C-alpha cells in the first residue's frame, strides 16, 4: 500500500474516533439533560442511540486491525495512535453505557416527585463533561500536555461525589419515603464518577503513548478510597443494582 493511501486510512480512523467520541459526549449531555430538566424524551433518545455507538466501535476495531496489518509501513506516531485507539475505544464505549444507565435512572426519577433541587449534581455533571471532552481531544491529537491537565480535574469530581453521597444518604436516614429516589441518584453520581475515571484512564494512555511513561493518578485510589461508599450505596439501593450495566 502506498504512503498516500495509508495516510488516508489513518485520517479515516481519526475521523471515526472523533465520531465515536462525539456520540459519547452527546449521550452524556442528553442523559444529564433528561435528569436535570426532567425530560424523558431525551432519556429515551440516549437509550435508542446506544446500538449505533456499538456499531461505530466495531467499525473502529476493524479499521485498527487493517492498519496493524500494515504496521511495518506506519510511522511511529501513527502506530502509537492506532494502539492508543485500540486501548481507549472500549473505554469510550463504556462511557456511553454509563450515559445510558443515567438515562434509565432519569426515566424512573422523572415519574416521581423531585427529591430536592439539583445544585451540586449539575456541577458534577458539567465537570465530568469537560473532562470527557478534553480527554477525547487529547486522544485525537495525541496531546500529552492536555491529557495531564485533564487528569487534575478528577480530584474535584471526587470531592463532589463524596458531598453528594453524604447528602443523599442523609435523605435516606431522615425520610424512608426518599430511599428509592435517593438510591437512584446515588447510582447517577456513581456513573458520573466512573465516567471521570474512564476519562482519566484515556488521558493516562495518551501520556504513555506520547512520552513512553506510565502514569497512574486515580484509578487505584478509586478502588481503595471509594469502594466502601460504592458498596454502601449499592446495598441501600437493593435490587436496583441488578438493572445496572456492569463496569
């Protein structure tokens, strides 16, 4: 294959990654809009679009496989990009899955009276959306500096997560009628926290592929620091957990 054709394939892969990333961003934005604005139509759209996102992921896998067959002809930067896409595309797809789960919680919550005005939750959602956008931008353009900047926001997400967790569990203690709605929101904030973790992991891959340096910021800390919070939330929520898509 000549260099021009190979370069065109790499550009095509980059465009497809942009498409997948944009779809994941749209799903998250609509899922949050469905919840915060109590717009169930948006939630239903997120759920319908999930199969399309899965199809794009499959197309990207095939494109990467075709390019790796020509690995000897790829330049170092292009080869690292293809490897990075292979490693991070499943993360992007999982982010979209978490958005679908948020949409499902929104559908259930929208059928009930509002538990409380949303204040910190939209703040958390906005921050997670920014992390996702910046992480995808860093991946698409192999921008290690932007990846490092994005990783720093994960601690802020964790602060908001813990704040909301405390508020929601307090509602459960004070009012038994609030347990189900609070449990739904506990799952929402957990999905947001996991999306932030995936955005961080994408950034870590970008830095590794660009600089050859493995960095680890929050993934291990999430397992140790927040595991007890997650376990408590899932225990309180009861069988609602069985409806979740596993991580």
